[in-house]
């Protein structure tokens, strides 16, 4: 049985950890609220963008366009959004797994653009090619960052360096549920058939400039908004995941402390009993 | 006829809803030239070019510098998805003037590396900012 002193020391060390996890939980709770508000505000822009793009694609149907057909290169660019710091439960590793555990992807074909230090560390450890990384973006994403990244990706796509572009991020459903998601950015996927144009108001929408030219201009914006939206959701998810992880850690610490307190009291009682037995035994020997 | 001569204008940026109100007319630059929209316009989608956005509310006029994005125009509703847009009081005049000078300089001293299109957009942006402040 561990000595009283050992148990006491252990207990105070766990108490110290518990205070840290408690504080981290509070910090992430506050950050989560802000990030969630931001993510919700950006959703409005994104959904309008999505509606417009789908309505254009619906009209033009299956047109030959450079952003709608896969490039000749077999390489795939993947934007991996993770956090810079750990202690967020499975948040980072789940996103990384989307890339490493994908049965259709070969390691040589992947070019990773990582946002967030954890993703970069993990992917280069697995031996993936990390083309570019920018770790500051995920701290507080602004739209200009997303714009820069999407320009860079489009350049690589147009130059034929990569044939497809994916986005690996964590979608924020609600405070407790965050879903690692893999999204295809380019070529823009459009599964639906051109709809019948009967009596619908939007069917007579005209475009200036013409459809194909409009696609040229709108699709990059669409991509930027996707990246931006993914960034916002990832930040919210990160803080949500960290909040949960820290909440678990705090309650685990609580459990351990109760357990140790019990052990300590038992050890104390044991030592008192032992002392008494010794005194009585000594007194008897003398008598 | 007098009852419905306004329409709903919504300007949405990635970070916020920039503006949402009933207006009489809105004017801005597009890739095909300047456009002014009244209620009951033909449904149209246009791409924005840097310039001034002029909102005519029933009582007053409002100006803003609109830099990029696109607009979806329906009969009773106009939605502008703006990537970058600023109210006059959000513009830093000195920065705008500096940016204008820089862009002009780049256009004048044309070297093969100069990205003309980019310098021109930068110039248009700076000019729109300065124009709105006037």
C-alpha cells in the first residue's frame, strides 16, 4: 500500500491538473461562442452563393468548362484544416485520418496544403508531400486569407499541376457534434440534371456576361466561400472539441481525487491502527 | 403604381449582413458597365466591378465602396454578394491615396513582370474609395 505522503502528493498534483483543465474549458467555451456566432453569420453568404451557383449550373447543364472537368494530372490537392494546438480530443487526428485512411488515395498522389500546425506535423510524419502551410490563418480566419489560398489553388489547377482539389475539415453541427468532412472543391461536382423550365420564376434569369464567362468569374468566388465557410466551422469545432475534452478531463480528475481521498483516509486509519497495535504489543511485552 | 416602387435590397458579405432595407434604386458598376436598378427589373445576374454603390432610400441616399462580388437581381428583390464592401466611414483616406499612387506608378513604369490587370483593379479600387469619400 502506498504511503500517506505519496498519496497526498499525487492528489495535489491531480488537483493542479484539474485546475488547468477547468480553466481551459472555460476559455474554449468563450471562444466557442464567438466562433459559432461567426460561423453562423458566414452561413448566410454561403447559402446565397450556393443557390446562385447551382441555379447557374442548372441552366448551363453539362457544359465544357475548365473548372467543371477534371485536370489531366493524377495529383490531388487536399486542403487540410486542423488546429495549431492539441488537447482537443480527436479533433485533429480525425481530420488527418480522412486523408491517410482514404482507400482510393495513394500517398504519392496527394499534395497537402495544411492550415494548422497539427495537420502539417501528422501528414509529414506519414510521409505526405506538404506543399504549403499557413498556421496563422486558423487562429482567426479572415476572408482575405481564404481568397489568397483559393487563388493559389486555382493557379495550380490551371497550370495542370493538380487534377482535383479537396477540402478536409470538421463540420460544426452543434456544440457536441463535429463531423470530419471531405469535400470536393474542383472540378465542381454537379449531379443534378438540367431542370425543366416550366413556369418557374428563376428560369428566366439572364446573365451578364454570358453563362460560361459568368462561371469563370463566379466559381473562384464560390470556392473561396467554401474554404472560408470550412475555416469558420473548423474553428468552431476545434473549440467545441476542446471544451468537451477538457470537460472530460476535469471530471476524470474529480473521480481520481475522490478515489485518492478514500485511499488516503484508509491509509491514515491503517497507520493509526498499526501504531496502536504496536503500543499495545509493547506494553504487553513489558507487563 | 405608387404603392410598390421600392424593393428589398440585401447586401451580404462573408462576415455580416452589410445592409438590408427597402430601397427605391440602387446603382453600381458591373463588368458590362454601370447599372441602375429600379423595382420590377428583369431577372439578371451580374458580376460587380470596383466602383461606387449608390443606394437611394425613400428619404436619403447612401454611398459605399463596392469592390468585388456579384449581384442577383429579381423583380422584387436584389441580393448583392459582396466580397469586399465598405461604408465611407470605414475607409482610411490616406491608405486609399497611397494605394492609388502605387497602382498608378506600377502602370506607368510598365515592366514585363507587371501584372497589368491586377494593377488596374487596384487602381479602380483606390479610386472608388476616394470617390466615395468626396
